[in-house]
C-alpha cells in the first residue's frame, strides 16, 4: 500500500507542477504586476513605519521592553504582505481563470484533477507571496530593523502564513458569484490590517474588542513574525502556529472539495 500511495502522491505532485509551469509561462512577461504588490508593502513601511514612527518615537511593549515604533510596525506589515500576496492570487486570479477566462475547462480535459489544480495554484501563490516577503526582508535589513538572529525564521514563518491563507483564498474563489463580492473580502482584509495589532499592541484596545482581534487570522501571523523578528519568543507563539496550521488544513480541504464541485458542474 505504501508503494501505491507513494506513486499516487508523486503523480499528483507532477501534475500540480504542470499547473505551476503553466502559471509561470503565463506571467513571465508580466512580472511588473507581481512586483507591484511588494512595492505596495514597502510604501506602507515608509508611510507608517518611518513617517508616523518619526512622530511616535519609541513604544513600550506589554512585557516592558522598549523598541522603536518602526521596529514594531515592520514585522506586522511583513506578515500582511505574506497574506496579501497569496490571498489575492488564490482568490481574485483564480476566480478570473475559473469564471471569466475558463482556463480550467481545458485543463480538466488532461489527466489533471481538481486537487492537482488546487495544489498547483497554491505553489504559485506561495512563490508570489515569497517574492513579497523577500523584497520586504531585504528592506528591513537595509534599514537596521532586524535585531535578532531569530529573524531568519521570520521568512519561513511568512511562507507558513501564506499557506494558511491559500486555502481560504481558493475557497472564496469558488463561493463568490461576481466581482463586487471581492469588495467584502477586501473590507475584511483591511479591517484585519488596521485592527489586528499592526499599529498598536492589542492590550491597548478596549476590553470588549480584544477577543475580536484574537480570532483574526492575521493577528496570529503578526504575533508570530513580530516575536521572531524581535527575538521576543513566548509560549503563546505555539498557539499562533496551531491556529495557522488549523486554518491551512481546513482551508485546503474545503477548497479542493469546493473546486471539485464547481469544476464538474
């Protein structure tokens, strides 16, 4: 049985690689569109980190440590970049291929199955999110915002965040009916960015609002990346990892079932 399972898994990976190669060929002359998302995150860093940071100065964390406002905000914007790179790719772009371009109709006439399509789209989204993360980390290092060797782990942590949102994006792509539906998604994303602990510690929020923040997926990504970037490790980071793991597993499972149902209608 193990030999059969290995052969099936290897064949699925090979087919999903074909989906990845298709996306690479389709986007090889449009890299400016991919890079633009990373530039957007850098603009957020300069506007809020350095602009507002010059006015705020240093802030005191709940644990008593004092850091610059720029060092506090930068990891949160990095986590947001990892989320946005993947979420936009797996939701809006997949929706366009599915509803408008009808790309998957032809693909499913090959040996590829919906699971292979979903896996290939996730690989491609992780590459896009990784590009955003790489651009941002290089900028953080250039401005001296990397204070600990633990920050090296912030890169795989961001890939982990991207994976957690990939299944969610694919699920939304199969649930939404038209382009205006994505306005609701962006409204929720923007709310998470503003109130998920990006610009101020969650402990400073009113007591009734804090539980709402704790259930936000981006909050857990921000806490994970911020803790690693600052070298401020705590047991609560295990809860952040568990939350994101559950989101990745549930989102991917639901997405492949939804995709199968939608593509075989």
